[in-house]
């Protein structure tokens, strides 16, 4: 883990206004390995139902997307929009923080692929996901000036 990689992870987590609601936390990052660890604290707003302590599946999907995108961004040094995302829900995730571990499998000139494992507070695997992300960098003239040439969010 390097300070620069962790800084990049924190930048990615702060980039999108949706993350202001979720409040994901940067735990660890390694650009050379293409790995990141993101923690998501439990909040009542994340519940599946009002009388349940289980996380809604959409929160888990968001965490997978955020983590996979961040792993690619830390590895490549730039924002990489989501092209495809797949989630396997393996068991219900009860209240308590979630930890997502992301790893880039391959980062090419046009696409990257990353895997994510989501663990509950007890360390049990609750979801696994895989994302494909665009790494294509259009010519500078085609990039949006309002964001310094990068998309505002991962998607």
C-alpha cells in the first residue's frame, strides 16, 4: 500500500455526490497490485425493510460498483466508467459494517475487469461481483471541460 494509491482511492470515493449519501470509507489501496479495500458503515436507511436489519441488495450492488471502479481507477490513474456489472448475492447481509475487497484482473487500453468480494461484519462472504470498465481515453478535445476531462462519477 502506498500513500499515493490511498489518496487516489479517497479521491474516487469523494468524486460522486451519490457517495455523500453512502459514505464509503477508504481502507487500503495498492496501485501495483490493483487492489482496494472499502468499508461501508451500516445505517438504518440501508435496510431491506423497515422491520429488518438486513442490507438492501441495491446498497450491496452500489458497493461492488464503487469498489471495482476504484480498483481500476487506482490502477490506471483515471476515471473509468462502468460498462457492465454483475452481482451474485450469496447470503443476507445483517446490520454492521460491510467490507469490500476489489482486485483488477486485467486493465487494457479499452477495457478493464475487476472482481469484488463483500464481507459482512463477521467476515462472511455475502456478495461477489465483477465489473467491466472503459479505460479508453478519448482525445483531449472530446473530454468535458467542466470536469477536467473526466466523468464526474464512475458511471
